[in-house]
C-alpha cells in the first residue's frame, strides 16, 4: 500500500522556499514555494511541484480541499528530463470521499516506522562489533544420486559415499556425519603414505630448492619419479613416527649433511685431488670435472644449490634487521564497515594494508596482487602454486633504491648504527646483522669510500652521517648475500 515520504527537508541546498519530502534519494517530491526560479537538478519555475518516482514506485501529490463543492485546479504538466521518452506518465484524479481519517492513520504509521528506524540505528551504533566469517553446517548426510550425462534432471541410482577407488575406495562410515572427520582420519592413516610423502617433499623443496620429487603437485603417473626414493620413504616414515611434528622434520633436514653443504659460489670445488697434465702443467682434476658439470640441476645433491629468498622472506628479513619487526600475532585487517559496502563488478574492492608484522599476515586478494609480493614472485592467489618462479628484473633493483618501505627501514637501521662510537664498529654490527659475519678488508675499503663520498649541501654533520649510513644499508639490502641463501 501507499506510504508517506517520511524525510522532510526544508531549505534544500540552501535555497529558501525549496522544500522536499523523500525516502532516500527516490522516490521524492519537491516544491519551489518561492517567486523565483531555482537551479538544482533542473530549473524549477516558481510555485512548482517536482516529483521523482523510484524505479518500482510512483509518486502521488495530493491536496486536501478546505471547502466542499467544486474546486477548479489549473496548471501545466511537463517532463523536466529534456531527453524525453523515458516513460513517465501522469494522472490527475479527483477523490470525492473524505480521506482525512485514512491519511491520519497512514501518517501515524509512517511516524512510528520512522521512530523504529531511528531506534534501530541507535541500537546498531551501540552494538559491540563482532568478527564474522563464512561457515558451513552439516545437513543430513546422504548418498548423492548419479547425474546421467551430467544432467541434474536425469537422475540415476544413488552412489555410496567412499574415497576414490584409486586411493583405496574405503566406504565412509554410515554414522560418520558429513564425512569430513573421517576424511581427516583417512588422510593421516599410517596405511596411507601419500599425505606424509607429499608434505615431506614440500618441506625438503623449501629448504633445498628442489623436491625429491620435482613435481610437488603431482605424485601420479604423469609426475616425476623421486630422485632418492628410499630417502623419501624414510623421511615420511619418521615424520609419522614422530607424531607428524613439523618442527622435528625441519630439524632433521637442517642438520643433514645434504643441507649443510656449501654452494659453489661460497667455496671452491671439493673434488678429490688426482691431477691431469696439460701442456706439461699439472692441473687438479677438479678443474676438468666439477659438480656443476656432472650434476647441473643438483639432482644428486652434490652441492647446496643457491636459492633466492622468497618475497615473504625478503620482507621479513628487512624488518628483522631494521629492528622494526612486530612479533605480535596479526589481528583482523581494517576492512570497511559492511554497511558502507557498495562494490560492483566494475568497482571491486581492493586495498593494501601496510604493517610491520610478518609477511604471513599481509592481506592477499585474488583480484589484485600485493605490489611487493607481485614484484618478487610471490604466489599467484588464483591457483595452487607448487613452485615459485625466480625472476631477475630491473624493477627489483629499483625497488631497493626508491621504495618508501626500504627507505624507512634503512633509516631505522641507520639510527641503530649511528649510536655506535666509530665507523668500524658500525660496519661490524651491520654485517653481523645482515650477513652473520664480519666484513672483509675489501668490504671495509669500499664502504669507507662510499660513506666518505656520500652527502649533500646544507646538511649538518650528524644528519649527513645518518643519511650516508641509510644509503649504505640500502646497498646491503640489495646485495646477493642478503637476498640469497648459500
């Protein structure tokens, strides 16, 4: 039924005599009660009504006659939209009956509705916000019927619930609810070696750069064969035996001789010493036969393969060395209030929330990759990323020169360094933080030359010193030794 336009606004947009009644933006009724035209959405002539219907609701303007008998109404109706042809229709109707009681009742209901709306808004404002999340609840478990040729309307017999036949085909217990708990039990059943093997292979890959199976997402017939099948089986069995302890698995791999080998970039080749003679000169055999030449992809673990830090590790390392790493657990992101959401296909939600917590707490959204993670080959949020790409592009070097995050953290580390008494002590401290070792003589010479040459006009000695050390810290952040694991 009809309802009143319950939002009265007098002196609309600062125009005296311009009044409106509305529900939101539409529907609405305006009146220019003044003697001059008013320029608003359109030009309203003096003493004119202007009505704007909603998409699904017309607007009526009614006068209550102060007298009985005949009343003559004169006026002109026009479409204010100059384009015309928009389907606006008009009707003038005379109602002879006394409608005052109906109008009073409708007005009272509208007033009550307005009061309840105000009270609800006040109650919402006083409510303590709570976290919300998508969730599911169990329905009555049942066997699904076969859809013949994929047609939901062409049903076949019911198919008993069970695991994939290729993975055992065990039936789901009838009293097992939705089957999710049973699935978790089946995944971790000692009789099912696949879960442990896949997980152990992933951890091995993260530490050594390459999995024992080089197709971490495919252990099937089209996947790669394990380079060391006995090692994979033993690690998997130990993982299960130790209660699926990830910490113990990490310790087991990191303490292994395979992990503790040096990379060729760090130390000379360690092949045996037999020698060959070339042009009468005795040359070590290692000059002809190196791990790189006999095991180019390091499948046989002849050395430690140099690995660049992942995007998250690079960011975490910068935060840790600068002293700004916030070790508190991450809370919810400051998303906009749900009441203000108005996102559409062409105006989707996107945001970047910066903080100093670990990168695992960065907000990642599918529609727009995080600028830092995207630059340093972070995981694609639209698909399962079994292996990270490692690209080397100019924008990565420019990031360490120009990005505000790097400038802010290098300045913080420079503040920590410049409180130390002398440049030699500062350089020692910087190298211990960034590289875990003291600087070499050549590194001291290059750093000293850089710091002496860096500066700018108009800066005091203390400020110049701080800016010079911040610039050198950026050089260290961009260095291979900081960005790579040897």
